[in-house]
């Protein structure tokens, strides 16, 4: 005699809590760890930055694209912009 299995309806929260969301967004694995020195500075409270606010005018389509890329990377878009600026400044100055 066959038994009937009843499927329980799962909410989005329950599904992603058990499966994770990264598998749906990204196909490859990536590392989320910090460098040891940076990690120690953050945990000890030494890592304090003085940031300055700036205003820029940007094409709305670029801003929308930036926000989408940031969402895929799991970052706020302002942090992604700051990261890109830092990378390009270091590249121009041949620091890194």
C-alpha cells in the first residue's frame, strides 16, 4: 500500500534560511574572510576612518546599474563606489 506524502508550504524566509540565497545569485564559490591584520585592527578598535561626504552628479542609468551590481555583491552601493575609487586611485598611483 502506498503512502501519501503531504508537502508543507514553505515561506520564503524558511526556504532561504535552510538553502541560502547565494546559490540562486552566484554560480561560483567565493571567500568572505578578512586579512589577519585588518581583522585584528577592526576587533581591537584601531580601525577608525575619518570619511568625508561628497556629492557627485551621475547618470541615473549608471546609478541603477551600480545599485544592481552592489546588490549582487551584497554591499551597499556607496561602499562599492568607495571600493572602486580606492582601487583605481591605487592603480593610477601604482600603490598596489
